[in-house]
């Protein structure tokens, strides 16, 4: 059972289901436990480098800190909350503090699930799987692939425009307003040539007999096996075990639809 | 939904989504800087930029589904490029796109004037905020702060998605690249009328 070889659509579905389940819980213990368990699963079942994981994870750590301090600065204060610290306009209550920490941990638990997907999934296989398992129209899927292949071309074109500007002495920017205008000078030609290229690509696809018909064969078949569904069960199980443990410890809090 | 879409339109839609998918990722960095300075509301200041492809695609192609499809594809591209937010971004893309689509649907996909584009940007603001409220657990924040976040995002959607989207599309139409699309045809007709009256 290797995560890298699992069906991308089912993997995506499993992660979405777990994230939705996790967002029902409002206590710190549930996300913390599922964060730890998800990381364990990622490294036991997935073939990924630890360095890459840390690199992609660090922005989420930053985001979690932002969540915590925003909710500490501007907390919801319900009547009956016990105030532990008060200074100028900042009021920190025990309940508010716990909620802030759980928000931060929620970001981290989402991140661990997302990384499980991002680091073990090949993008083209993901599209093929969406087409073969989720009935995504080939018209859309192959258009996305065509567009995806344009990225390096667009980068080359950007270099050409920059050189052209430089050679004519038009590349200099001094004020902030100049910089904004500069963006337009790059963006519009890049978009225009992208659209022209897209039209040519569409003609090429049609001339080679691409109809976008759903009844087609695939060079690469992406299959679904029992192991894929096992992953779905495993991820849901992780959330439920975390919530159950949290309940045993007396922390479990559900989102009650507060506005 | 795709039955009356030409392949040409779908590919152009995808390319727009690809370009803006990359831009969306860049703006995530800008958002992180703003968030560092202002707290969570920092994202809301520039949130509108993340809806812009809906407005541009719908304004150029003018077919039902353009707004939601382009936003969903842009989100998919972000995931394909290795954005660590993962598959949940695609769901967010669908939800944002639906907000914009609702505004176009309300005019039966016939009216593409400025105020409809602005309303579409605001529509995305509303749906994305509801989604963010649930997923981000905004209920833990003070109601005053959440209200401020909402209105900042609404304004951002109106300006950065609605108005900026219209401006970019109109500039594109002037290059002639959109001549085979409704917006390009409209722009050419307007220009001919100007020439005749001049």
C-alpha cells in the first residue's frame, strides 16, 4: 500500500471528507491528534522526502500563527467566559485562548492532509483519473493539459518581452505608479498571445480528430482498487479516533452554528 | 452544459485559467505579507484578485458556466502546480465560481455591463466567505472583526475582481486577440461606430 500509487481521485475525495469532518470540531485535541496521526500515515505509507515536506509545511506554520494571534487579538467573548488577562483593548479569556489554539491546530491538521495529497500525486495522473473515474469531460481535461503545457512557453515569452523593453529603454521603473503600469505592459501582451495560441491549439486538436467524446480509449488507464477505499476508511478513522480520544479527555467541542 | 461550447472556447478558457492560476499563487505570497501586517483581514484586502478569472472568462466568452468553470480550472491548475493547499482548493474554486455565476445567471447570461461584473465579484466574495467561515472556524473571532472582514472582502471582490477584470478584458479586446469572441466583436462594433460618426 503505497500512497504514491493510489488512485488520485479517491485520494482527493478521502482528504476532502476528512477536512470537512475535522471542521465540525472546535477543540484543540481533535486536530492535534489527527495532525500527528496523518503525519505518521504520510511517512509510513508514502515515499516522500522529509526536506520537501518541511519546505511545503513551513508556510502553513506561519498561517497557523496568524490564525492564533488574530483570534487572540479579536476573540469572541461569550458571557460567562473567565477572563485570565486584560490589557488595553485586549481581553484574553480561558475559553478564547483554547479556541485560538484549536484554530491554529486546525490549520496544521488541514495542512498535513493536503501535503499527503500534494506530495504523492502526479498532476497528469490526477487529471486522467478525474476523467476516467469522475466523468470529467475529455474536452475540459485535455484543454487543461494543453494549457498546462503553455506555462514554459509563457515564461519564454515573458523573457522576450522584457528583453524587447530593455533594448528600447522602456524597462526602467522608478515610482510605484510606474511599476503598476509596468505590470499591464507585460500582462496584456502575454494574455493576448496566450489566447491566440489557445485558438491555434484548438484547431490543431480538432484537425487531428479530437471530438471531446466521452467514449474514448486512454493510453494510460488509471484503476481503482480496494486499497483506495481502504485509504478513505483509514483517514476517516483517524478523525474519529482523534475525536473519541478528545471526548474521553473531556475536551470535545462541536461547532454549534454560532454566527 | 458543455454541449454548446466550441473546443476553441474551452481551450481559451483553460489558458486564461492557467495564467491566472499562476497569478493566484503569486498573490498568495502577497497575501501572506499582508496577513503578517494586519492579521487575518490581510487576505480579505486582496481576496478579490482570486475571483478575477471568473469575471474575465464570463465577460469574454459569455456562455453559461464560464465563471464557475474558469475558477474551478484555475484552482485545479494551482493544485497541479504543487500548491500545498491540495484538493480543498478545487472545492473552494467551485464555490467562488458559483457566487459569480449566480450574478450572471440572474441576468440570464445576457447582461455584461459593469454593474453586473461588480455584482459577480461580490457574489464570489459572499460564497467564499461563507465557506471560509465554516472551514476557518471564524466563529472563534469577535463578531465585529468578522463583520469587518466580510465588508473588506466584499469591496475587494467588487474592485479587484469586477472592475479590474473588466479593465483587463477591455484592454485585451483592444489588441484584437478576442476578435472571434463576443467581447471582441462588441469592441470592434463600437470602434466602427466611432469611426463613422467621426
